[in-house]
C-alpha cells in the first residue's frame, strides 16, 4: 500500500506540471536577461556606431540561438526582433530595411505565440517599427498601424516606460506636442525595473531629450 501511495503521489505531482527548471524556463529567462543587459550596454554605453552595429549583429546571433532552443516561446523572438531592429538603426539603406523586415517577421510570429508576453512588448516593438520605417514603396511603414499597435501596448502596460516613450515619440513626430508631453511625463513616472537599471537610465535620458526638443513648440502653441 505504501508503494502504491508513492506512485499515486508521483502521478499527482506530474499532473500538476513540471517545475520551471524541467521545461527550461529558468534557462530561457536567464538568456533573456543576458540579452537585455548586453543590448543596453551596446545601445547606451558604446558610442561608435560601427562598433555598435558589429556588437548588435553578434548579439542577434546569440538571440537566434535562444529562439532555436525555445521555438514555442514568444520572449526570445521578441528580443531577437528588438536587437535586430536596433541594429537596423545603426545600418543604412537597404541593409536597414532588410533588418527591419526581419524584425517585423519575428514580432508577428511572437504575436501568434503569445501577444501578452513581456507585458505586450511585441506591440510596442511593432508600433515603433511601423512609424519609423519608410512607407510604400520603399518600406512597410504605416502611421495607422503604428497607432493601433502602440495603443495595444499601452492597454497591456499602461505605466511602462517603453510603451509610453514610443507613443510619445510617435505623437511628437505627428506634431501633437501637448499630448506627447503628457505621455512622456507619464513615462518618467514609470516604476523602475530592478533587473534593467541601465536601460531605464538610458530611456529616461531619451525621454528628457525629447521633451527638451518639443518644449519650444509647447510655448509657441500657448
């Protein structure tokens, strides 16, 4: 009877679900954190664009490897896309467009797997791509799609620093300065991310720089 009880207990535990280490989730999370840290270092601490591009391309290869290890998870795809799209910003011409298209493909695949992963980062990234990439015939840019995706991102993460920053930047590009300033002000109040201090610092600097650029437009409109 004791042996039977042990077997029943083992079956019951198995039916509850395997622990995180058993399905590799802990390894995936560790890999994501490493990508995040290195991305922030390259973006915010390196200054030479050629070196940044080379480093970001190398990091994209590491992200590719994480995607292959966890093909059914959205998180590695999202970060692979973020890294690839950032590399596009350091590139030029058709190379940049090619990277942007590759990033969009990854994000659309991630959306199908789990649109809510990483607090809706797939929508933040898609939105930022759609308003920063040129429109037809050169690229796939679309202000309409950008607005839809950025609003979806804010619906999932209304107080996040990234969705508020990108929506504020989008509005500023559309000359909606008062609304942009309000959204950017909210972005500055975003809670700190304990595992991403460098990214938070860099993003806050970008927000303050953008606010400084739009401030004269606010004065002229008043």
